[in-house]
């Protein structure tokens, strides 16, 4: 996108990554990369209308069925479409079929006339248990890069965002980004659209966190992994009963 293209409205659809889980504001509300990116747009263009329809735990088909039509109906300039991460964590997921369904969603979004942001998954190679899905994520990412090229979408390549491989980019659950991680993503989104923003690849300041001990891993498994696994096995979504945090396209900033 050239610098003379103004973005006046932005809608984000997706799961917990886009909802902004674990990027908590003083009042208890969630921020996340999408809010942070909307703030960059608002500063650049003296205000922007912004909606966030993402809900934690949502799978690809749910996002396409529940959120995509609402995003199109808003007629925004830009739609951020991040989906498929929860599907890839399920061992039986057919990655190629998931990519086909994602592409069908992109076709619908592009037919509306909006610009579309396509997000690759980030590298889960440093996260216990999740690293088992690393190959599926890498294959899905290759599909997404091709989809972005075929349909003229803007690509946000999270796999290449190397600062996310640092533990400081993630919260205690090792699955969702920390506020600092969300900030890096927001910067990368802006830069991907030629919107001025600080460098997302800027080295981390301070001393890196020590590698987790076996005791740390056991505490993490008890507090975070096993509860997630239990919900997964029971087919219960963490987003059950949760509504989108910004359902309407309203002025932000």
C-alpha cells in the first residue's frame, strides 16, 4: 500500500489473538494488536473507525460463519482476517482443507471491495507441546502466502517476526502474546501497509528471561495446559458466551 492511501475504517475478525487476550488495560478491558494498530491509524489519519469482532476459542469455520458477514456488512476500507490457529492445534485437522476454506473466506472479503490483511501463524517451536504443531503451522503458512498473492491481499508474516521467539513476547500461558508481543505485531501490521510505525524487529531491551526449569514447565502444565486440554477434549470453547468487544464500527482515538 502506498503512503497516499488513507485507511478510514478497519474491522478485525478472528480468535483470541485478535481479541487481544492477555493484553489487559488498567480497567480490565483487552487491548491487543488490533487496538494498538487502530491507535496507530488514528494518529496517522486523525481518527479511524474501528470494530473488533474476534472472540477467543473460535475456529476457522465459526469465524467465517459468524464474523465474516458482519465485517463485510460494515463496508470498511480494511479487514484483518486471522483464522485457523485453533484448528491447527487439533491433531486431526486437514491443513490443506483448512487452507481451502480460508481462501473461500478471502474471496468473499475481497469481493466486498475491502483490502484484506492475511496473517501467517507465528513460530511455535519454542513452546512446549505446541511445538508438535509446528509443521502443520508451517504448511498452512505456505498456503496463506499463496492465497495473499493470488487475491491481492496484504500479508502480515508473523513467522518472520523473530522478536516473537523471545519469551518476553508471550504471557505466562505461553500461548497468548504479552502486551509487548501485541505491540510488536501492531507495528508489523502498520509497516506491512506502509503506515509509519516503530521498528517491530527492534531488539528487546534488558536481560532475556532465563530458560524455564522443569519445575516451571510442570507449573505451566498444571495451570495452563491441562485446563486447556480438558476444554479441548470436552469440546468446550473458552469463548462460550463471550460477545465481541467492539461489535460496531465506531470512531477510535
